[in-house]
């Protein structure tokens, strides 16, 4: 089945630094990937839609200059949290839709970001 | 942002009982309705999904009931087990757009 690998699973960084999270589709090509943010005991909130070879589409209220998304290939999307602050601490999850599939989205295992 | 309403927020069921979680959506453009199971610290995993041209889908102990006219769908977990204790999210999607319900924290007591 479709597998999405997300790395790292956990990261602790100092306030003011940047952190890059990778999302890879291992056995399929994904022209579109999605980045979600999840606070404790809450649902997944869509942050942005990452499109291969073009600019990402950000949801309202998400700072595009703070959350940089790059989708350079059909199997890799990256989310960079720039100048991270403690309020950016959260669980970030990516997902991808199999380009040849119907409906199904596969999720990565998530990245727990803690900014100290 | 949340276009899918899910209830209840939390649910406690005895082992062997039936767990029922309900969802409702507004946008009739959605054409795929999956349920995801999430354990703490992990990403969501697809449990079962249905399309609006079907009123019910069953996979093992998990059944989705879908009411297109009411724009509602539900997840039934038969013979609930302690290992089913997790957070369940319903979702509604169309091409390149998936929206989640708020989630239901299910606890199955032994």
C-alpha cells in the first residue's frame, strides 16, 4: 500500500532557529501533498497544500513567510518553520494523495516540534 | 475552517459493546468520506471509507452508514475492544481538499 515517510519524528529547537520537516511518498508519486498542524486533543487543521513544481496554497491565517513549503519533486515536500517560537510547538503531519488513486490520502507519522 | 461536525467529543464503551460516532457535512461537493484512527503521537491511519453512492460499507467490525440526503455519516464499531481505544476522525474530501471533524476520543473499558 501507499506509504508516506515523515522525518524527523521529534525535534527540539531553540527559539529563533529554523526547522525543516520532510515528507516523502515512498512507493507512489504525489503531485499534491498536504501539511496539517495538530494541537493536543484537537483535530487536524490544514495549513497548506503543496503542489509539485509550483507555489503552495496556504489556508487563511497561516503565515506563508513563516511556514515555507517546497515541493521540488513528485516524492518530496518539505515544511520549514522559520524563526521558530514556543507558540509554534505542535504536532505537524503531512499527507499525500496517490496521483493514480481515487480518494485515499495517506498520512505520515507526524513530527513533534518543541521550541524552547 | 472545520466544515465537518463530529460528535460525541468523547465516548466510553464497555468491552464487547457498540461504539457509534456521528458526522455531518455541508458541502455537497465532497465525494469521499473516510474515517481515521489515531493513537497518541502517531499520524492518522485510514480505517474505512465510503463514497456517497453507497449507503453502507462494512469491513470486519467497522461499518460506515451514509445518509446522502441528510448529509450525515456514522461509524459503528461492533464488539469494541480495549485496543480500539484511540481518537477517531471523520473526514470529507474531494480532489485536493480534505476536511476533518473535531475527533472523538474513544475509551473501551475491559
